[in-house]
């Protein structure tokens, strides 16, 4: 705190007493006409005063600093790059577009291939700053052949410089045309590496770019071959909240391909998505629900998912329990899922949630139960678990939606010859009769549609004997 107070007081003192115009003239003279040692001192002094200088003064220094990048002296180039980075970061990056449009990016790209050691790192850091703060600078880099240069340099650089250039790559990968070029130039392995190293902002950008690229089937396979799944899982495991969401979404896109349903689950994704489901972020819950419904197409995945959902339903977090019930609702539509749901022990927990949970949790738990009641085998297990009395109890609910859905399930039980006697007490209920008629009309309409489609198919083939 004392250091901050001292820094502020120094800034106030400089604002009041420094003749910035005179200093600017002195800097320009030293940078353009002075000896190399004067150019170095001028750049270093500018870097020291940068945080205090007015914007108009710093704008005037940009062209001079870009000129110093052309110095034959490597120390001067390094000092100019460091000062340009400071100017670009001034005011939260407000001068970054000005620096990028000054020719600095082209100069940095030209110098980097010949640079080594500390100079290489400072040039890469300056380039990273310019593309991190401004999308327009990314376009400038791409149009100056920067992508090819960066992809060529990354494998040749020392670790610190390599990290900077991977951050540059993740930033420019936000551009659609760059993503296409990355695929065509073999840059995918480096972009995947960018998911695994550097600050979270950069790792998140790389993961986001990969998610966008994975929508293309050919790229999808290439990404998996280059081990994108472990990289995204690491980010989902250790990232900050925003990075976790990005990784979860991109990994969900990867998992949507039937070839990788088992691979993603076996890599350990399911417990991590369960953590998202238990988290406070609504988008995270939505992503986890969607991915679970995709992964559960494979029965062994459904077993693992249901085990995680049961843990959540046994917990105390009402929102997480509602989300878990919603997933079970979605899973109940899969052919194999009811046996999996039944064996997991989820049904008693859903019934308990239906009786004691909040409105949202009860609605979703009931949705899952109604969906299960359409299958004969499912109905028997539900009945054995005590679902019918619970559903009848909902007819006294204050919620019309719960009543309607409970009646729908009870109608399904009433049409089962082995279970109809258990719902006889509600058979005269006005709502029960209305729903029964409505469902009968819907089923009749569905049957008519199926017969029409079948006849259409027959007519089509008989009128085209060459297809038979």
C-alpha cells in the first residue's frame, strides 16, 4: 500500500511539474540524432515515465520508437521493443491499435527470425502485447505473413520465447481465416500446445479456437489424433471459471462425434462435467447437461453418468439436484437408459425430490418420471419404487403444471393391465379423464401419420420399379 501511495504521489508530482513537451523534444532528439548510448538512455527513461505521461505525449513517441526498431544495434532494438510494449499497455491498451498501425508489427516480424536470447524474448513479448489487446493488430499480423513466421519460429525458440509466441498464436487464432491457415499449414499441434501453457486468457483463447475448428469433421479427427482431449481436460480440471467453461464447451463438440464418445469418457471427463453441474454458473450447468446427454448414448457412459447424478441427488445443493434431475429426464429417452437409471438407485431419489424439492427440482424430477412411464418395463419398476402414491398426491398440488404432468403419468399406469387397479381411485378425476382423451387423440394422430408415411413409401417404390 505504501508503495502504491508513493507511486501515486510521484505521478501527481510529475503531472504538476514536468514539462512534457520539453521532455518529448529531448527524447525525439536523442532517439533520432543521438549516439546509441543516448538512444538506449532515452528509451529507458521513456519506459520509466510511461505510466505518468499524458496520452498525447506517448502518441508522439510511437513513430520514434518504431524507428529505433530499425537500429543496427540489438540493445537499442530491445529497448525500443520494451518501451513500445509499455506504451501499448498504457490506459488498459487504449494506445495498442495506434502502435499496431504504426508499422511496429511488420518491424517485429522482420527482426524476430534473426534475434536470439534476451532480444528475441523482448521482441516476442512486444508482439504478444500488440495482438493480445487488439483484434485489428491480429489482422495486421496475419496480412503481413505473421502466422507462417510464428509457426516456423515456435519450435526453434527457447522456452520463454516459445511461450510468448504460443500466446501470439492463440490470439491470432481468433480470426477465421487464420484458423483455416493453421489447419492447412500443420499448425494444429502448436495450437493444442497453447491450450496447455501460458496465462489462462491465452489458454482460453486457444481452447475457444479449437472448439470453433472442431465443427468441421476432418479437423475434428485431426484434433483428436493430436491429443486435444487430454489438453482440454487439463484446462477443464485446472482452469479459472471462464477457462473451464470454454474447455467444457470445446470438449463437448469433440465428444459429439460418435467415434469419440468412449474416448472422452474414458479420459476422465464425466466427473469434471459433474463438477460443472454442481457449480454456480448457469452456462456451466447447461453445457454439462448437454454433454451428458450426448455421452450417455453409449451405455457404459450412461452408467458412469448416473453414478455421478446419484451423488448429486444425495447432496444438499438444490440447484445441483434440479440440474441432475434434468439430465435424468434427458437420459430417460435413450433405449438403454431406464435399466441404467433404475440400477443406479436414482428413482427413489427422484421421488424424494418430487415430494420435498423446490418448484424447479420437482418439475424436472417429474419430467423424468413421466418420460419413464411410457415404457412398460419402466412403469413396473416405478410402481415397485412407490411412484403411484406420490403421483396421486400431486393431484392436490398448488401447481397446475405438476398436476397435469402427474395425470399424464397416471394415465400411462392406468393403461397397463398389471397396474391399472392401483390408479382406480383417480379414474373419475375430471383432469384424469381430460388428459386421457387428449392422449388418445394424440396417439391416434401419430398412428395415422405412420400409416400415411408407410403407404407413401409403398406408392413411391411401386411407381419406380427400378428402385425395387
